[in-house]
C-alpha cells in the first residue's frame, strides 16, 4: 500500500543517515556541506545556506562543528577581505572520497535515467503526497535526512 511505500522511503533515509555517520563520522547535513564546498573548492556560509535552503545560523553551527573536527577551515578571501571562505582540509576531502554513494545521488542518477514523462509523473505524485501529509509548506533542505535540521546536524 501507499503507507508501506512511504515507510520504506523513510526507513531508507534513516539507514542512509546511519551509514554515513558510521562510515564518515559526520551527519548527512554535514556531509552535504562538505559536498557543496568541494564543488568549487570553497564556499561562503551564505552560499551554502542558499543551496541547502536553511538559515545562515544553522550553517554557521554546522561549519563550527566541521572546523572543530578538522574537516574545514575558514579563511579570508584574497579578493575581498570581508568575505570568509570555507575550504576543505585534506581530512575533509578524504571523507568525501571514502563515503558511500549518497542516497540523493543514487536517486538523482536513477531519476535522470527515466523518460521525461516518467519524471513529470513522479514529481507530480510526490508533490501530491507532500500535500496530503500537509507537508507542502514545510521548509525542507534537499538533503535526504530525517529529523529536524538541528538534530541532523549533530547538536
């Protein structure tokens, strides 16, 4: 039934979160921050917050933990001394290399392999399910993790 399918999706998300934490020692939200930074080699807290659709304060807390764990560093931009860039350390880069294939990347790869009409049908169905759960107004990051963002961030 549809409820069983929803439960399987939630369970897959929970298992992935546990797998990421056990393999890398970081939460799915922290892992996503590392991924975003690695795309250009650096990122600002504002850029990360826009990409993850969460507050800049939440990103600051996530980055603070990543700094404490030696996975990223903050440094002033050479172009604009007022801007603080967040860059990966070697240890942070190693976590990205050794991590299991992220659940959202698996999903995106399989989603992209679908025909356009199948993609449109799936998106419409998922939006309908979110509306049925009164979840269409919930501000959600495109990180597949359960729990609220503070919990998923490891606080």
